[in-house]
């Protein structure tokens, strides 16, 4: 990933339009008019050998004829000319190019990248509409209109949607910080744009239209980093099979399965919506709504009909209405007319004066937990002007010195409510035209909160300590044995052995020859009733060929079932090799549910895990959800919660709740199996029977592949690097050095509160000893692919783990430089702890390929400067920052920075 030279793409000092033209309705003519009309701060040069002048301006015959190297070039010439043009521009020193040209072959695209690479020249496109950066007055596109300046960034794979979105947004007076058409994204892609926009001060939210993703780990790393800073909202085309096929055809890339895309978006803390209109609904709510979101909603309205419509919309969106507690009803009785609705929706009657609205809000504010998120709906009346109501309500919604009420509004109507709506928007209160839009926004808030919770999780690849460790070596040996035999499907006994090796309970299974008498004899030893199944390396789905018979009560029944099964299977699959039968006890569990737990390899995101309702009708029921490994218990529970069967597992009437811990343990075991055994290509545990007593696998299928498609290195999300943890002896006690993790939040707060204010000032350049919850979370929830924080912990006076110090480094997206910081508890100064932490951080960053470590320190921070000198850092006064020094440590031999195409 790289943001190198992207500033030259979006805020260039000079631009050349190669292929500029005066021909009306041509791409070159439109580009030239757009560039000249934008008014960027530097010169715009036309390049076209057919013209001496364009629009009264000298036109240059070639790149070499330009009076200077343009910082940005826009190319709209035939595909065959692009590679040579890029080579000439790179030689002149151009930093970025927008390649509008379409029709480049794969070889031409690679040659274009090769020509740009030596100078790190960035390329947007090819086959794109271009880009607009309204704040820089840059319109390097052939769009039919310009974009208004604003705070939303829109990045699209589809050129047609770029122009349609511009038209749609202009009609609604919506502005943008950046408007980007990626085209075939040969170089600049979604990951690069997310990295760039995440730190862009003009961008309040990032909107994406995606059809395909290349480089899943790069994309997920950039998405997770951006989503920690600001809302990222995604329209991902291809929910249907037809849509996926069309997207793949359009982009020339493999399309990830839609359930996998959902899982990736959730795990990255982003929000997925289904339409372009919903993009803006989501942007409005996520950037204006700052209060904690409740799981339920309370409707406050002056019209019963509007409340009913909102309640219907809530049912459709899966947003539950809060049950009003008696205490809240009593409080509302004191301020509302006797004929108020006494339920949710709260109808305060159409003749309500402004004070009645305020009194109702005060009553709801006294019951924040029970009321949940508030939806206020107002329809205009002739009794009280909507503007008066808005002015009275705003101080009640945003009381001075107190948290704001969690409220979303819908001012229904036109001119009569326009000023009231504007007042709410000026106050930063989320505001919509219709109740259905507001309900949809609240549903988005709830989904976004759940996704942000998933973003905070950082599970390791391995299961947590406790219990017997899985026998990964035995499974790897079995996989190699199967592959060596020329097979890729494990037999049922082999698949169950894999489950047992990972401590997944399975029903005991015996293998016998394909002889009815042998099956009956083994059944008698097991005890009746039993289940009989065909055993064949050539038959994976046994039920499809009549290869499973349940609940056989005795030996005669087993013999007859075996004879009939052999006849059915030979008729259905005459060429299949029959290896025998398997016999297992018939498992009977009261009030049990059949589930499926599986794993497969997505062509884009790699290993994925499936959970849902199981049994033979699994494809018909279609109640399942996907997750990206690695998993921990919270992520496994979130996966379960995304299915309909989760409600049944929670218990109902006389059915007790199922043992969810047993299901979670199975999901975690599968997650670790995918990390440990790269040969695993597919796994199905179906059915996994679960009730209040526990879970047990009745059948399993495993497919392996010599290409080793699994393994932690193939995960789209880098697992918690538990292998970097170490324990050393230090001053008579055991000191643990390990990467920080989200669970450290409370310990990290206590650590920060223990620091001297002067230490904080010297190292962090501010004097606060406390941090907001969001700031603290950002320190412990890190992306290990681009940031590292090593903590030193030891047992405290009461035996509890206590943080003694932390060394942190944040690499730029190119991994050229990493800025570091270090701080330790006051009582550990002078003990060598800082040196221990820095040595570990330096070793790690050097192994990660980082080019150099840097830090800016205050001049009076003598202790840090001495430590830097001892570690080999050079120092110099920081240019433009008096009172500070810049410390630098080269980590690698000098080399030209490289980037991937």
C-alpha cells in the first residue's frame, strides 16, 4: 500500500492535459474545458501535436516540449500511446498521472507500471472518468458537471456511477472533498485511497462504490485503519448471483461471495448499505449522531399516523421498539394530556405546544437505558409554528454541561418545516425528511456499532491457553498422507479424527467392510439404535445417494439396511469405489438443534468460516453467516448472532438455552485449524447437534489441497502476533514483553494515570493524564500490519498484571519510516527498562523491513536524547519546529523504495 505522491494527484502545482482538444463532445475537449474552468493555483498545459494554440493558449507538441515537468498529467490519448507517454513523463519528473484512456491490454498495463515505478510516479486508472478535488479547484475528469466543495469523499469503481452521483448530489446541494473514479485501478486502488483519505482533514466520511477487491490483506488493513478515524460507508455491488457475474465481467476480477464481503466489511468496522441514496443517509447519521446507540428505539411524535408508519418501518428494518417502563409512563402522565397513547410510539397529540415537547424530552432523559434511541417525528400544524418547537427543543436535546440525548429527527413536510429542519441541522442533530429514512438511519447506527465492536477485537491465531492443546502435527501428517495417496477428500473416519484432534466432540464411529453381516455385528457391539453410512472415497454427500440410514433398532434391521444401501449406491454411482460401512451410535438429545460449522477458501479474502442452521436442508433453509478468521469468543458470538437460528438457541417457552459456549468452542477450534494446517481447503461439520447439554459432531467432511490455501499467512486479517511475546528475568522478577491488545485498556488507563505530568509533557507534548475513551481505545486497538506497541508487564503488589512501560511505532503506509515513542512508569526510570523496550522495538521494525525509525523530542528531554544516542540514533534540530530535535535510526541498507503494482 502506498500514499506516496498522492498529494500530487489531488493538489498539483501544475497540470498537463495530453490529448487536449477543442472538438466538442470529445473526451479531450471536455477534459480541457474542465481543467481550464477549475482554476487550480498553477499552470495548465495542453499537449497535442495537432494544435498550435488551444483556447488562445500555446499548445505543446509533446511532453518533451513542455516548459516544465508537470506535477500531474492527464492522459486521454489512444491506448497504444500510453506506455511511451508515461515513460516520457517519468523521465521529466512528473509525480502522478490520470490515465483516462481505455482498452489497454494486460501487457500494456504492466509496461505502464514498469515505466512509472523507478520514480514512484502514481497512476489513477486506466479506463476511468478521472478525479475531482473541489477544495483544490481541480477537475481532472470528463464529467459533465463539477462537484461542490464539501466534507464527503466518494471513490467508485464505476465511471458511469461517478457522473450519475455527481448529478444526483448537485440536485441536493451535497458537496465533496474528493470525487475519484478508480477505473481498472492498476496502481491507485481502494487501499491507497482509504489510507490517503483517513488522514485528510477535509474529509468527514468516506463513501465507496465497490465491485471487486484486489489484495484482501492490504484492503482490510487500510479499511480498518480508516474506520478507526472516520465513518467508511460501502455500497458493494453483486448481492445476487447475477450481480456477482456482472461485476466480475465489468471489472475483470474475481468477485468475493457476498456473505464474505458482509463479513469483511463488518470486521473492518465499516458499514454496508444497499443503494447510493442510503450512502448519504448513512453519512448524515454517522457524522452527526455522537451519543451511544441503544438496541431499542422510542418514537416521540405529534401525529399517530406518522408514529404507526415509523413502527412499521422499524419492524421491517429489525429495529425493536422499547417497552416503556411504568416509571417512565408515570413521568409522562405528569406532562402529557390524559388521552396520550400511553405506549410506544408516544403520541403527544397534534395540538401540543412547544413546552409539551420539552417536558416529554425531560421525562425521557430521566430513563436513558429504557428509552434507547429516540426518534422524534413532527408533522406541521396551524397551532404552533415548527420553528418555535425546534428552538425550544434544541436546548433540551443538547443540555449545557450534559451529554446530548440520543435523538434522530424527521420533520415531515415542506416549507412549513424547512426552517425547523435547518435549525436542527445547524445544531448538529441528525435530520431527515421522512420517518422511514430516520428509522433506516437508526438501523444503520445499530449495525455500525456492532461492526465497530468487531473492529476492536484482535484475536490470536491459536486458541487461548487452557485445556488440552490440539494435535496439529497429527492433522498435518494425515493431510500429507491423503494427498500422497492421490486423494483430496478425507473419509468420514479421517474427517472425524481431524475434529477429535482439535477437541471437537464427535460421535464414536466404527469402520467395517462392505458386508451386511459385518455391519450388524459391529452394531451389536456398539448397542442399538445405530446409524449406518456408506464409506466411499468417491462419495462426499452420502445422503444424496441414499447412503445414510438412521435409527436402526437391531441386527436384522442393520443387515437389511446394508443390503438395500449397497443396491442404491451402486445404482446411483456405479463407478464409485465402495470401501465399506461406518457404524455409529444413534445420538438422541432432547430439544437439540442441528447446526453447520464450516470453512472454505474465498478467491479474494482467503479462508472463511461459516455458521448456520444445519441438516440435509441446509441449502434450502439458507440461514447462515460468514466470518473471517482468526476468531475469538466475542467474534464467534457475533457470528452466531447474525443468523436466525440464534434466536432458537437462546431458548423459548419450555426449551432451555443451548450451550453456546460449546458452539463457540467449535468455531474457535475451526479457526485455529485453518491457521495451523495450510492444506485444509474445505470443511463441513454437519450436523453439529447442540442443546443445553453441549454439542457433538455427527458427521464431517474435509477436503485438502497441495496448494496449501489456508494458514495464518493467508488470512485477510493479520492475527494477534502472540509469537512476539517473551518473558525475561529483570531485577528479580519476571518481565513480560508482548504486543499490546484490546484487553489491555483498563491496565493502560491505570498506567497512564500513574505517569508524572512532566513525563507526559516531555514525551507526548501535552499535559493531560487522562484520555477520552475513544483515544484510549485507539492506543490499545492497533493494526499489527502497520503499527506495533510493545508493553512491558509484571505482577503488581496483589499479583495482578501491571503495565510498566510501552514502546510504540507507527509506520507510514509505504513502510519507509516509522515514528516511535516510549514511556515508562516513574519508579522504573534508570532501571534499563526503556532500553529493553527499545531494543525489542528496533529488532521488530528491522525484521519488518522498515527503512528508518524517527522521533521528535523536546530539547529539554535529556533522558530520551541520551537513550537515543546510546542506541545509535542521530539527532538534529527539527526544521521549522524550534525547541525540538529529530532522532533518526536507519534500519536497512540504503535502497530505493519499492512499491507493488
